[in-house]
């Protein structure tokens, strides 16, 4: 079994990249992809640990892009982590994230909740900062009891400490993934909140911009959604992928390699197909 969607402390997961590889080995997974938000800072560390443990670590990244509706995230598989163009753009986007987190801390201050931004930065480490890091500081300040509560009361879109983040266009993100040697895959299509013909039209549009796959298996997808997404992938000649979206303690209901209550177990064949696709393209 494999898990092609995971987050480490390089973004908003709670396990260090090495610990993630160790957990994958403990769960007898043959491969994982590390897909941190807007950063590849954890890839080399996870790969080094994975090599020693016999777990393949596919280099990856997850990019958030602007969307009129819902959340549009793109997974980039087999990107070259040292690619200069990729690094430069990711650094820029991480800078935007820092500025935004700083403004959210300011807004919380205006609401009478004093949080030290420096602590948020330390919690975020060397990779990308995100709302879950702010949420954990809110927990530490005893303003909330869980990450979930922090989002519900303060951090979600529409809540008082929310600050929107400027995001790149899908076209730009897909081009970046491809220029770094990667395969661009639409993450958790369900979060687009589109169905049937509308979803198909949107996916086709993205395919026209260089998209090559869709994430069929994901902890938040129902059995029916998976069936429909698999059919869509076949119809549009897109690669089907799958992963849990494991974030450690930041999403306590999701387990590495099995998802939510065992709903996301992914066969090795999907990674074989992804690799095959990459080889054929070159
Ligand atoms: P950001 O990238 O800073 O906008 O934060 C988005 C991240 O926060 C997502 O990738 C999830 O990991 C996490 N997240 C979003 N909504 C929630 C929620 N309601 N509860 C817990 N975590 C969430
Ligand atoms: Zn996340
Ligand atoms: Fe995502
Ligand atoms: Fe994710």
C-alpha cells in the first residue's frame, strides 16, 4: 500500500519528515509522497530516512491556487526539489504566507487575544507557515481547545481573524510543476464543489493548461465520488492518484496510509501508473 498525499512539519503537518518515513515503514507502506504546502524543504530529509527504511519517498508539493469556487489545490509529483525556478517561486509564495500569518495575529490582537508572531514562526519552522500554526498558538494561549475550534471561531473564511491570501493562477502553478519536471494532479476535486458536467468542464479546462491527473482516493471523498472521479479520469485520459492528506495531530481523524476510518488505502499500482506516465511523456 502507498500514500501519495502527506504533510510534514515543513508545512502544517506535526511529524518531522524523518518521523513520517518511519511511520510509513511501521505501517508497512512501500511508498509515500511528501506533498507539503508550497515547500519542498522536507523532501530530502524524508527521502534520506526512507532510503534507510526501505520506503520510497516520492518528491512532491501541494500548491493552492486561486479559484472562483471552493478550494483548488494542485499536487506536483516527481518535481526536482533543487530546481531553481521552483525554489524561487515557492520562496515568494512562502513570503506571502508569512505576511498573511502576521496580519492574522494582528487581527487576533485586535480581538483581545495576544499571540506572539515569533512563536508562530518558530512553530512553522523553515518551510511554509499556515493557519494550523496560528491555530496551535491559539491552543497554547488557551483561547481554543482544538485546531478545529480555532478554525470555526477565528480562522475560517468569514471568521473574524481570517485574512485572504493572494494565490497564483492554476495555469501558472501547473506550468511551474511541469518546468520542475513534475506531473500536475488536481488534489481532492470534491473541494471545488462542482458535479457532473460542470466538474468535467473545469477539469478539461485544467487539462488544457497541462494537468495530467486527478486525485481519486482522498479521506474526504465518498465511495460514490471516487467511482465518479475514476470514471472521469478514464474518460479524460488522466492519471488517477490517491492519498490520505495526513497532517498528524493537526487533523487527528486522518491516519497515514488508511485515511479516515480506513477509507483511503491506495494500491501500489497507482504509483506504477504515475511513473509509467512520466516515462512515456519524456
Ligand atoms: P492555509 O494554507 O494557511 O490557508 O491553511 C489551510 C490548511 O489549514 C489546510 O491545508 C488544512 O491543513 C488546514 N485546515 C483548513 N480548514 C481546517 C479546519 N476546519 N480544521 C482543521 N484544519 C483545517
Ligand atoms: Zn495542510
Ligand atoms: Fe489540499
Ligand atoms: Fe494536503
